[in-house]
């Protein structure tokens, strides 16, 4: 396992931006070491970045950066000692405390937050859409019902927005079948021009959950353009970290897609990035997943989370931290370079 991970990241070193890892440093280190699960990074017009995460005391945590390596929480202007909640008021259908996996898209001059939340009456996770004039919110969703929720399939989670080269917009998500003993599947559907409603019928894009490493789970779809067409990145396996496990089984895979609605052909009988333990050389990575691809400063990057680990690759705090790394394609396969890290990080620090 370790050889395969090292061959992947070391072969991709040429893609790394200035400040990427030297050989003596861990291959992957977090750029944000506090709890920030399911991170989504949005580049802004002024050259800065804002990232959103799953609820952590507030419904929509946000952090900002000018360089992708130094991140600061967005604070409430009315109370500078308090973090600003990007979605302080929840939709009528939502139960407090379960707002997950946010993604923000700019559509028609406004910002749309696609999010996962618990349906108070059905007790299943569903997808909503909230609007704001600013990337920091407040995002508002007054809908009486979710944007979409496949109750009979266990619910719907992990929304992903994609705009094709012709300007048509699509939404991707997971039906949460593993929650109720059914297969988990990834779906696609076209969005209306304003991004607030769906057109036509949902399409199962064809990525199955039956490879052993997936543990009956495929989720976190991420549709992207490649040099040759379209591809879907996704995560699989149990996201957590059981007490009897050295590392989390969560990992990333990919599929090549014929079009925005698929079909997609899975290319990951084994994952492309997954947990490893090599304290003396490459460092530690536990449960990398819930990835997002974005463009910045002329390059392409991947953000994802991983569990906090000790320097000896054991469980540290019960927190998922944000990683960012250069991303590209080589011989028709995705490659992930050693991650970005703060300039003042010293070799040997935990990561």
C-alpha cells in the first residue's frame, strides 16, 4: 500500500506549487489544523479564498485565506470574538445540528449554498439550496421542503454543482442507501438556469459500491473536466475511525464519464488516495476524502479532509482537518502532488 501511495505522489511532484513538500517532510500535512470536515474552497474575485465546512457548533463554519496555506476563521463583525455563522437560520424543514457538506456556486450574480441537512419529520438527510448576495452569507432558505430527498433510498446527501462548457448546470449527489441497508448510488440531474430547481429526472450515473475498499459506500461526487473529457471523483468506505482501527478506511476513487449525466465508468478497483502509516518517511494520512477540485493562480488544486493523527500515526483528536494539494492528470489518471503547507511549518511537526 505504502509503495503505491508514494509512487503516486512522488510522480506528481512536478505539479507542486512553490512551498510544496521537501522529501524530508511528510507528504500530506493539513493547511488548517482545526476541525473542518467536508471542506469546500471557493476562489473569490479579489484573489482571496473562502472555505466552508460541515457544522461544528455553528451551522456553516467559514474560513478565509489569501494564499491557500494560512487560514483564518470568519468572525462576526458585531461580535469579533465569535465566529460568523454563514447560515444562522435554517429552513422550516430542517432539524438543527446536522448541516453537512456545503458547496457554494455563483449563479446569476448571487451565491447559492447547496447543503445537506436532517429532515425533522422524516429523520433522513436531504439536500437544500440557500441564497445570499455575499459569499459570507447570510445564506437563506425559506423552502418548506428540501430541494431533493430520496426518502425511499435512505435520503440524499453530498450535493455537487457543475457547469458545463455550454453553460448548462447540473447537480450531483448520493442516495444514502447504506443507512438503511440498500446500495449507495451517485445521481445526476440538470439544474434550472437560476440553480434553484431541478429539470427532468434524476439519473444514476453508474458508479457501484461493490469493490471491497468501498465497504458498500460511494459518496461525495465531484464532476470535473479532464484534458480528454469528464471525470467523476468520489469517496468510498466508512468515513470514521473505529477504536480498533489504526487508520480510517475512507478513501478516494474516480470514474470517466461520457457526459454530464453519465454514464460513468469506474476506474478504481483500488482507491487513488487512501490512508497510510509511515512515520519515518512519508508521514501519516487517515481517511482522506470528501474532495473538491478548484482552479487558482493558474493551477488546479484538490481540497479534502483527513483525520487528525499523532506523529506516530495514531488517533489524535476526534477532528477532521483540511488539506490542499496540486492536482492534475498523467497518462489518463488523476495525480495528487505533495500538499501545500505553511511556510513556517518545520520538518517533524505532526501532520
